[in-house]
């Protein structure tokens, strides 16, 4: 079925492509640093953050494809992809966190590299989320709005993961790391549900 949503202007599409390319580059940095720090410190929170960054990267590619060749990827299908990526992240966080709490023999260690990454993400991701949300309203794009939600989610995750890493570093409380990761699950499920239900972006 053809979509009735009017096409965004060339200037808006150009701005969307620029913000998506910035997202892809920054997410690539986040994934690389988070995975390296997670391996070194056995940190579930950092691994979850890296997983979120990887999904955010894929989501940015989806939206870039949507606005690079709109005839090949519909708004509804793009929104379903981003929603499915969020569900995948939730499953990973739950599984990895519970394993760390119950069965893992190696406990999370302090990671100052990870703390530095999370501080940077806590500053960058809220701006990205706001900017994408503004462009989603102008373009009336549910896919971009869902992607903005993932950027905001990444900001929440950075603060939650940062709290877990700081508690672990300061108090040697290893359970704080996976508990911090589990604390993100309600937000992930909420955003995934909204992504699946969103067909056209009727943003306030």
C-alpha cells in the first residue's frame, strides 16, 4: 500500500543523512572501545552498552538507506526493523546479566577506559537524540523517530552503566555491573513496543 506521507524537503533529507553518517562513525567508535573494555574487565554492562551501540549503528544504516533510496524501504518496515533490534538487545542484556550474577566464574573488574567512554557517550547521545527527534518531526518519519529513541536509550544506558562501573570501581561490588545492565530493560521494552506500534510519526 502506498504511503500518504508527503516527502521531506531536499534540505531536510540532507540534514538527516549528515546526522546518520555522524551516528555511524560515532557508533563504530563506541562498539570498538566498549568491546575492548568489556573483554578486559569482564563487564556485562560494557558489553550491553557495546551491543546497544552496534544496534544503534545498524539502525542508523537502516534510516540512512530509507532516506538514500526511499523507494526500497518503507517507513513501516524500517520501524519494524528498529523495533526488532531493540528486542534483540533486551534479550542479550537479560541473558548476559543473569549469567554474570548466577553462573559466571569471572567477576567484572573496574574499567577506567569504559568509564571514559561512558562519560563521552552521556554527553553526545542526548544531543543526537534531540537532533534526530527534531528532524523526525519535520520529515514525519517514524523510522527516524524510532532511531532517535535508540539514541536517547543509548544515553540512558551510558548513565546506568556508568553508575555500575563507578560503584564497582569504588566499592569493589561486582554485582553492581550486571544489575546496572538489568536496570535498562524496562526502557528497552517500552521503546521496542512504541517502535512496532508507530506507523507514521505523529510527534508532539
